[in-house]
C-alpha cells in the first residue's frame, strides 16, 4: 500500500471540499478555489473532517495514482488555507526586478528588459536591499502555478557555477567550481 496515499488529509474548518460525479475535486478556502480532475480508479471520500483517498485495485499504474492524487489534494488544501510563497535572489551587478501591477520587469544584463505578465492568482513583491541582492517574492494559493512561474523566471539566468551569478532561490546551496589556476 502507498505510504503517502493511505494517509488521511486533515481538512481545516474554514475549507470546504466536494467531489462531483465526473471525479472533479473542488477545494474552496479563504485564499481561493482550486479544482483537480481525478482518475476514475481513485475514490475520494470525506469522513468527519478528513479526506480519505482509496484505490480500486493493485495495478502498478493505479498504485502510482494513489499517492499522486493524495499529494495533489493535500497541496490544494494547504494552498487555499495557508498559501505558498517562493523567494528568489538576483545575484549579479545590475540585476533587478520591478513589479508594476501584474507585470514583472526583469533587468538581467541583457540589452533589453524582460517583461512577464503574471497570472491573476499570483502576487509579486520586489525588494531592493542596500548592499545586498534584490529579492523577488511570489505568493499564491496554487503550488503548481507558482512553481512554474518561478522556474520560468530562473530560466532567464540560471546560476553559474564559478561566481554564482544568476537567479537562485533564497537558501539554495550552489555547487561551486574552482576556476583556472595560474601557470607556475
């Protein structure tokens, strides 16, 4: 049995949960609403204030769906009740981020700035620290969406291994390489 799949999901009091006939799970909370289509081989039920995820049989594909859908529903419950946040650090001379409404302007050492239109579910804040690297904070109730946007922003300037310049997550440890040594 899946160790993840058999764990019940605790439902906070301010979160509502429902499953439609087409196996579409809807979770509503103070931060928003999320939906997820679930494979028909997985059954989802609510007992008291817990969500139970069960599978129909022991086929390999169905066993893998069991833990997957339990994790997705758990992420939805956490997202609509507490929310998710990622912080990215811009390491490099002249690298900066500016937020103008739902438009994110990035200056990353290219000849032109990069503009990204953020989804309405995402709230962004950019802070410029004196004598420090600028930090971009993304907040949302959708874990998948915030992860995709953060990965897209990082893809413009991934950290390089010699000086560590680029966009990295706050607290991320980078593997550094030694540079060339002078000939003796």
